C-alpha cells in the first residue's frame, strides 16, 4: 500500500533534461515522482498528500555532485558523512559521490560497501562512492576495479594523485573497459606541476609563488585522450580549467573519443587575481586561472561542452590554511554554495536556468547512470525548491560543514534553498521559509 505523498503546487518547474521552464506541480510518493502537471495546481486534488505551496519558487531536480571529499574514514575531524550529508541537503544537493582518497584509500569492494551502507543509514541525501584506480592511489598496481564496480562504485579515479606512468593508466583503461566503467583522471603533467601553488605568469612571479605553466593541463589531456581513444575507454576529464584544454577536448570528441568533462564551480567564479592578497582560502588544486580561461569555461557550459559542474568539496582544517600561501593545503568546501555559485552564471553571464542547471542535474546523472536529475513521472523524487533571486552573503563561520575553508566567504550571491527533498522525503527546509 502506498504511503502518504508530498504534493508541491504553484511552482516554476525547471527541468534541464527536457528544457521545460514554466508553471507546474507534482506529487512525490514512495521515493518517485508519481504525477506531474504543467499548470499551477492539479486539475483534481491528489489523495492522501501533504501539500506545500511553492509560491512561484523554482522547483528543479536535486543537484548531483560528482566530486566530494570527506574525512571518513580516517580523518573525521575534517568532515564526517553526516556533516557532509547535512551540508549537501542545505545546499540542495541530493546525490554526492565520495572520493577515494581517504585513510585507508577506497581501493577494495569492502570499503565501497562500507561507505554505501553508512550513507544509507543516515536516511538523508544519496551518498555514492568512487573507487580508486590504483592500489593505495600510488599509481602502480591496479585496484580491484571489477569487484568494486559490482559493489556499487560509480566510477574510478586516483583523485589528485596523477598517474604519470602511461602504461599503468592504459592498463587501467583497458581493464575498466571490460566493465564499461567510467575512468576519471586529472589532466596535468605531474613533472611540470610538482610543487606549484599558482598558474605560471606575471602575477605568480610578482607574488614570488612556485608556479606551473598552464600548458601542463593541455599536455596531460592530450595523453589521456590518446589513451582513451586507443583503448575505447569512457574517460571523465576531471576539472578542466583552461581554454587550451577545452579546444583539445572538442577536437577529440569530434574524432569520436568517448570523453566527458567536469569543471569546478570555483574555476567558474574566480580567477587568478583572487589570490593576490595571499588569501589561502583561494589556494586550490588545480590553481585559479586567468580571466580569459574563466570566461572560456563559462561559454563551454553554455555550449554543452562541460558535462558536469562539481563543488570539488575539500574540507581543510584551520591549521591547514593558516600557513604561508605556498605551504597551505589546497581546497575549498563547496556543497552549501554550489547552487548559488551556479546561479552566478545566470545572473552575471546570462545563461538560462536550464543551461545553468543541466550540468548539476541531468548531465552528471547521465554520466553515472543515475535515475535522477530530471522531472518526470517515475523519476526519483530528488528535488530542490529555491528562490533564484534571494540575496545571500556567505559566512564561512555559519557553514554546516565541519571545516569552513570556503572560497566564497564574504561573497554576495543570489539563490536561497528553501526545501530539499531526497527520494520523496524532506531532508532540509529553510527555517525562514
């Protein structure tokens, strides 16, 4: 027997999967969207439902974030699964994918199973896991990709540990191809980028920072795409950041290479001049790029060249940031600010809501084969209700995450999450809404 449903009426439905942006209402029941109509309210009132009047706010699929780091297992003081889930819910993120660079590294099926079970036990947003490509993320012997795939790993990556040995990466791609597994790899040249804290150029030289030339990304990408082409592997380019790399990616796709790409919200919203005061919250890996690259990335989102925007959520404790810039640990938390950051593309760059939301909903959902990221009967009832114009000022001290190292600290944004629904359950609601 079906349980009580949740009806959301008088909404502005935005569904990137179909391109629809207009009035609508829907009913969620038993974890799925049971009914949807493209008018403010239902022609006949649904039975046994809790009704929420959206009052014209935007109702969209819940966000899918493919790149989230926590400290669990091994460094729970940085972030636990619970604190990450709570942060995600408050930001409208209903699915997050954990990265395998924990202690120990997630390089065997038992650890994938552990994380998935822990995530389900939270009864909150959906927590999925990526598995390591190599044992211990050392870039040498392959991890148990096949068994981790059977255990539920949604893709495989060594995260920020670049695999410099092309023979190892080729073997990984060949092995993963047998399972149609998705391989993610950072495009970079490890030798050119070793020890770098900034992008090479006049600014880094003036600041006295160790830097790497931006060409390192293009060089790494050329190699990765060549290996993907030769093996037939599905490649996810992890955080493209330069215009030159975008051109390489477009050419490879035109030649039939099965390659998708992500970009972090940080590289869409900030440029290299944001590090000019040595503010360590802006110390990122990959580093922030020149403004021309940032604008090229935005146009790539508009054109659909970018498949997914990620938060690149990386919790770093205070002691990791209270250091000279070059010595500070790179990374920024981002689950709670992902949606508002994405909306800057709408407010400041003129992208439509459909264009903005596609790479945080249907785009990443399709990459990992998830039945979410869309509004339609039978789809998973993962939803976010938000006011796209409501002003907010990010205060890192008020963030839910256990770490407060946010690039957006002090920045004025627009876009307030009012309600987050995961599989038909309300997992977060704005107390002021």
